[in-house]
């Protein structure tokens, strides 16, 4: 019987897995829809209508942070070689190392088989490298919430990192606070599905007659802020590298950055707001060069929102350059901290093209949309960073 069981609407369900994880009767499985996004599916033969899944759903019963603690910083790790390997200011690995040092475990997102993102646990600094860097596809949580609960009940220190909806899902699932749990969420403007990404990689391989070995969503070789993807591939027997700028290359990065290929729930995300439910929120401090031109940024700068006293204690322990800031500055160039973007009219058509016609059709759609804008983007792309900075600083002084 499932007549009483009404989970979140499909348009709002984030796929967090809290409902599937709480069900003691294994009546809920996470299954992929046609675009590759996971949704809960109830097995009516196993369901006893207890309602536990509905009560735990963070969309139906929003998770709140009652602590009313908030401090905001711009921050970057002190070791520039380490920071270069991370997507933004390299704050996540520093927090993670602190937890590992205390004998704890760290949960986060890694790439599997080149085109899937999954949550996993690491226990050593070597393994931590897997979690480093943003992967711009939705990560599959699997059974991780149960694993976290088990670790916590064995008094292990645990750091869980993920998108705000995943953090909300975990908090809802656990139902109570744990002093040995540190939750780190990300500023997030949305996630595409692994299936859309996989189609893109297949298309790229066919079009360029190459074998893609690795796709790094944010690489800092060409820009200090890392908004360039690095693709490592084999052409014949030769290994090569190609950098893909979001605005002047193929369709994936462009559509990701412009928010046109996300999960539906991302356009209605209740956790994109200033009252973060995690202990620490990490993002990019976009616009820092305009807001604080006196701060030099060589390899990226994080916005760090401290949302609890526990979070503050961890942040105090890490070795980083920390510059006090505030919400107004953090949000000035980064609206994802406080709001989600509108549902783009092209979103469904782009996903349909990828699903039904493949990458060629999406690329054609993209070329038509971008048109001459691309030439300007390309020209921008060949100006060296130092020259760009110089031009920006001239304009800044003139304002
Ligand atoms: C999908 C996504 C969207 C984002 N959107 C924004 C944004 O709009 N504005 C903004 O300011 N910042 C955004 N970020 C955050 C930013 O890109 C950095 O991840 C963050 O600042 C941490 O950087 P770092 O240098 O401290 O750590 P890094 O070493 O870069 O660590 C990356 C961390 O992100 C986690 N992670 C990576 N990919 C995923 C994923 N797919 N799902 C869940 N967790 C993941 C890892 O587990 C790790 O904890 C986004 C991140 C992701 C993953
Ligand atoms: S608990 Fe998570 S996966 Fe389940 S219905 Fe709610 S949002 Fe969707
Ligand atoms: S935008 Fe919101 S719903 Fe979408 S992945 Fe990010 S936190 Fe989850």
C-alpha cells in the first residue's frame, strides 16, 4: 500500500537519497530517469506506509540551522602548489587533513570510470586527492548516509562534504546533531547528469578521433581562477592536452556555466540561501579583485562561510591566509550563495537533443545560439592573464 506515501514532487526532488536511506524495509530504490538523474522509486510490495521517508525528506520538511552563527572570510591556503591543485582557494583539503589527522574519515565526491561522480570515503592523505576539485556532474550518494551514521556511532570523527541538498539530506537522515560530525557544503548553482556528460565525452571522442583519458573540470594552468577545463586524451599513441574555455569551445562547459542543463530541482533549490545549514560553506570569492584590490590572488580565492561554532573551531585550526569579509561582499559577484537561477526555456530541448539525437545535435544547437559571440570570447581568450589584470585595474581606478 502506498496511497499515503507522497514524496517530494519530481520537479523539486534533489535525489539526496534520505528517503531511500531511512527505509528499514528497503522499499525505496534510487532509479535513473531518461536523462540520467536519480529519483526514488517505491516498491509497493515492500512499503508498509510508515511515512518515515516523507518525514525525512528535506524538501517536504525543510532542514534549518538554528545556531544563528555566521562569519564570512575570503581565504586561501598558504601552500600555493597545493592550492593550484584545488578548484578554488584549497580550503576543503586543509579541513579534510585536519579531520584525518584526528583519526577521522572524510566523505566527498570522486570521479569513477571517467564519466560518473560518486560519493566515497577516504582515510588517508593520498586518497584525499580523489576528492580534490569540483566535478560538474551530480554525485551519486549510494549508501553513504548509512556509512556516515555507522562511523559516527563508533565515535569516529567524520567530515561530510557535498552540495547543499546533499548536506540537508544527511542532516535530515541523521535527525540529531553529532559533535563528531563536520558538514562542509559548497556554494552550488546546479548539477548536470552524468549521462549528459557521458554523451558529450563520446561525441568529443568521435568528432576528434581521440580517446579521452581524463577531464578536469577546473584547471588553473591557463587562468588563476580555474574556469577552464583540461582534457587529457590520446591521439593515436600520443598523449595530448586541450584546454576548454567555457565560452569559446564546445557545448558542455558553456551550457554548464550558463545553467542550462541542470537537474530540475536546482532551479528551485531551497538551500541556496544565506542561512546555510552546514558548519562551513565553501565557494569561489568571485570579484575579490574588485572588492579588495589590495589582496593578491595567484591561484584562486575561496569564500568561506562559517555557520556554527564547531565550524569556526575547525577553520581556526587550518593554515590559510584569512581575510574577514561579509555577506554583502561575498554575494556581490556570486548570487548562487543566496538564490537559484531561473529555469531556462532551452533546458528541456537541450536535454532532449542529447538524449534522442546525440552530441552532434547539441553542438549544432549551441553553435546557433552562440553565433558571433564566440569570436569575441575567442579574442578575449588569447589575451594573457597579466594583460587582462592590467586592463581591469585601469578600469577599476577610473570608476
Ligand atoms: C557542482 C558544483 C557547483 C558549484 N557551483 C559554485 C558556484 O556557483 N559558486 C561558487 O562560488 N562555488 C561553486 N562551487 C564550489 C567551488 O567550485 C569549490 O568546489 C569550492 O569552493 C571548494 O573548493 P576548494 O578549493 O576549497 O576545494 P577542492 O579541493 O576544490 O574540493 C572540492 C570539494 O568539492 C566536493 N565536490 C566536488 N564535486 C562535487 C559534486 N559533484 N558533488 C558534491 N560534492 C562535490 C569534493 O568532495 C570536495 O569536498 C561548486 C562546486 C560544485 C561541485
Ligand atoms: S528525501 Fe531526497 S530523494 Fe527522497 S524525495 Fe525527498 S528530496 Fe527526493
Ligand atoms: S542547486 Fe540545489 S538542488 Fe541543485 S545540486 Fe545544488 S544544492 Fe542540490
